[in-house]
C-alpha cells in the first residue's frame, strides 16, 4: 500500500475547503459506523474514482468493506492529536495521482470529527450494555433483548428458547485460588460460550 506524504499546493487546498466543510456537515447526520463510512465513500467518489474502501477500528471490532480490492491502494491512519480513530484504505486498478491523494487527504480531514463522535457514541453504547469482566452483554442489554425477541416470536408465531447455566463449585475456585483466578475462569467460560453460539444467538 502507498502511504502518501504530499506537499499540498495552496490553490488546491483553497478550492477543496468548501467541499470538506460540506462533507463534515453531511457526515454529522449519523452515528452508525457503516452508514458514516458509506456516506463518506459516496461523497469522496464524486471527486476521486476508486473501486473499494476498507475501514477498521479494532477496539470496537469494526471492519467495513465497500466495493472490492484492487491492484493499487493508499492507506491512512486516522488520528486526532494522538487519539487513534482507525485506518482507511482506498483501492483501484490504476495508480492514484498526487493531486487525487491531496484531495483524499483533504476530504479525510472532514471525516475525522464526525468519525470521532460516532466512535465515542458506539463505545458509550457498548459500555452501557456490556459486562466489563466477561465482555458479553449485561443485564440491561438482556432486558431489552428479551422484550424484543418475545415480541418477534409472538408476531411470527415461532418458538423461542432460553438456556440458563451456572458454574458448579465456582465458590470453591474463589476460595482455593482467589478472586483473580475466579475472574479469569468467568472470562474463559464466557469466551468459550460466545464462540460456541450461532450468529443468531445472543449471550448475556
């Protein structure tokens, strides 16, 4: 991948400034990562032709792929000061010209703050609905999901199943090995259960 370092000409930057501001305004309309990146791709495509775009943000397990991979690519690590906002890559079948890369970088500047808002919102959502010890969904998420799943089952007249499980002799693990080991056991059990369920199942 090409990691561009571009000397921008002032005239081009002045020309792009209104477009970047317009882009930032458009991107403020959503707090969903997939929708945000798709909107950005649509707007960027008005100025630079490309065949595919990928965006990743590991802390939220966000991996978005639009279009398809191609022979040439340019990649950017997205930062505000030292705050990492993930990485974005553009792909196409012909090399990117320097002027196109300058346009891409300018447009990416319009993405940064809407993207940061989206990621902060998603991190707050996850924190509110995720058990901090095991990483699976918590009681708050379960209460909301149960209401929704029961409603869907009744509306479509389909069966709905709940499985409840407990760890035998868990107190003896804490007593014998301490709570740090007990916490690790809970994390490991939750991880195994989460990796075992189907995509349509939810674990709390």
